[in-house]
């Protein structure tokens, strides 16, 4: 699996965690919601970093 695929997978997982966070928040489970938001944010940060590294490596090849 290449970096782009990994980043895409992380983005999809982040969206899933964010959806769960919204449902938990609406149900009054605020601690669960905040934990899922944190996990979602971390996955988005990691996927952004992977895409950045991929972009830089492609630039360096040219």
C-alpha cells in the first residue's frame, strides 16, 4: 500500500470517528465524543503529513 492509499484510508477512518463523535455528542456522551474527535483530528494530521511527504518526494524526483 502506498502513502497515498494510507492517507486516503486515514481520512476515511477520521470521518468515521467524527460521525461517531457527533452521534455520541447528540446522545449526551460528551467524554466519548471528545475522545472520538481527538482520534479523528490525529488521523487527519497523520494523513496530511503522509501526503506532504509524498508531495515533497515527488518534487525531489523532478
